[in-house]
């Protein structure tokens, strides 16, 4: 046996063996080809499945698109800030005697000089002399008196309010007789130039009275509260101690003029203490 195998080895494989080997090789080739086809088919099948489950925008696959940023708006200049609203100094007349802003002084008499308001009312507050004011001013002084008592526990009263042309004539003539021309003009308005004639002015004192119609009223709790808080109710301390060269009158810490809350607040915020200065009017230290 060994000898025959050796001889067969040396001579080469028999035809039958060679055919078997050829068949085996062919089968292996077929398997290799078939395997490659399966891979290719699997790849195609995978793409088909993917195309069925994930919508595409193109029938043929292409390179993945790169996401792009949305266009950015071009920068624009920042708008200028809106200007702060300014107080309208022309909102009311300073000449019309019916206006609550009317400015009356030694250079600006009422027109007509015997003007009398047509909406005077009795003011429901404590008084030394029964007060009358225009309705708007009356409502404001009632609120002021009420707030003063609520905040301090003290009481105020009216000394004098509206005075007609004839009543002012009597007051001025009395001071003229007692004080002389210069003294009367420094403390009392001539008829037709008095703020009391507007129906917008009230002289206030303590109740019970102390320092009534006297400069020392400024040092009382009543005078101090009024000086600090009257603006909240639309009133102006019309004749400050340091403004005699502007107003023409000596210090009257009891004399309060109604000008409305908007104007009183603006003057308080701006630190302006006279109507002449606020409205850019000439000083009125004496009669023209």
C-alpha cells in the first residue's frame, strides 16, 4: 500500500481525484460569488428599507446636506430715547382772571380791576371770619385742613379768604392810614391787584390762634407743616421770606394761593418759589 501511494503521489492524482477537486473548487467559487451577491443584495435591501421609512427629498441618494444658519437681520441703529415729557407752561392762561394760574402782582392788575368770580362758595372749615373761595380752591383747602389734622393732631382755621374790590379798598385804606404809603404797599395790595380778589387765596392761622397774620407763624407746627406740605394740595406759599424783591411783599407765611396740584408739584420739584420766576415774568417790587 505504501509503495502504491508513493508511486501515485509521484505520478500525480488520478483523473477521478482531479475531477473531484475541480468540483470542490467550482462549488467554493459558487459559494463565494453567491455570498458576495447576498451582501450586495443586503446593502440594496437596506437602502430600500431606509427609503421607505425615512422620507427623502431626492430619488437618488446624495451627499448629506449641511445645515445652514437662518439669515441674521442686519444691525440697525438704536432709536434715540424718547424725550422726557416737559411741563406745559402754556396749558393755562396767566392773564385771564378766571384761570387758576392767573398771575396777579403790582405790575399785573386784574382785568377788569373789579373782577369777581362767579363760582364762589362758602368753605366748610373752621374760621375766624367766614371764608368764601372758588369751588375748586374750596375743595382743595378742605382736603388740606383734613390732612393736617390727621397727620398732626392739631387744627387750622381761616383768617381771610375772598375779598371783593370794595373790601380790598377798605383794607388798603386802613393800612394806608396806619402805616403810610410805603408800609401799606409792602404789606397790602392795592384794590385790583390783590390775590384775595381772585377767590383762590386764603390766609391760614392756628386754632386756637397763635401768631395769626404774623411772621412768627412760620415757627409754629402749623406754619411749618403748611410750608412743607401745602403743595400736595395745590397751594403755593405765595410770598416767601427771601423773595420780597420779586413779589413786592414782605414775608407772609400764612398767605397761600391755590394754583392746582400739577403746577404746585412742578414748582416744588423744580425748587421755584414764585410765579414770576416760574413763568419768566418781570419782578414786581413796586407799582409801575
